[in-house]
């Protein structure tokens, strides 16, 4: 018999630290934290479900934080019924043993069921948006901000990594393709791109 907590680290979920502390104070031997990056497959949640044993207690921050819809909630409740696992949801104020939150009414439980799909959608949408922004936003190095040394290194690196002379010319911001060749010659880069050309420094 073990007490285990679970929290999905949604970017918009502000009660993360407080809930984690609540779980520790309650006596959870482990608090499983699922990162936003693993939200699609949720490997830690699946592992937790498979590791639950008869008589264990599962503590979640909120049902909308732990499951992704009414179907998953129903599956969770059925699994815990079969394994005789007690479920405690801190913010929904639900305890399947009816000990921690005896004042919670059936109407409040039904209200939680009704609000679950919308709460899940808001939580996941906010996290997905932040992930997309983090993946797509990068700090570009402008052509003017690069020193000559940085520019030359970029040209050499691009050539060695297989970029075409045309792409290198556009990306580096030099005046012409001949400048690209001059820089490659300067650093004694072996040129072997042009079909029929013998590899070597351009004359």
C-alpha cells in the first residue's frame, strides 16, 4: 500500500509547487511529474497506471490535470475500482473513501464532470501554444551583427556541411559568389562541388 502523486506540468498551471507540497505533506512516497514535452504519449502516467497495486492511493492535483477527457476519466475510475485504489483529487475535493472531503456534494461532483472537457482543452491548448513558440522562435544572427571572422567561419562551416555556393552567398550576406570562393581559398578549403572539377583550391 503506497501513496503516489501525479502532476502534469502544464505551462499555465500555477498551483504546481503548492500541489506537490500538499502531496508530500499527505505522505506520498513519490510525486510523478509529467513534462509538457511528453504530453502526447504520457509515458510516466502509463507507467504509474501499470504500477498501481491493490490498496494504493493515487493523488492528483485535479482530474483535468491528470486525464485528457471523460473517456480517460472513466477508464481511470474503472481501473482503480478493479485494483481497489483510492483516488484523491485535491482541487476537485473528491476522495473515493469520502474521508478528506466529506462535505463535497453529488452536485459538485457532477459539475466537475461537466466542466472537465473545457478545462482539459484550455490546459492543453495553452501548453501546446507555448511549445510551438519555443520551437519556432530563435534569435537570428543578422548579417550586420556578424564580425568578419564569424562570417568567414559561417561560410566555411556551411560549405563543409554541404550547402551550395548560392545558399552560402545569400546566407552570409557577402557581395558576390566570388567573395565566397575567396574566403574559402583564404582558409584553404578543398573545393570539390563543381562537376568535372578536380578538388583543390580555386585559382
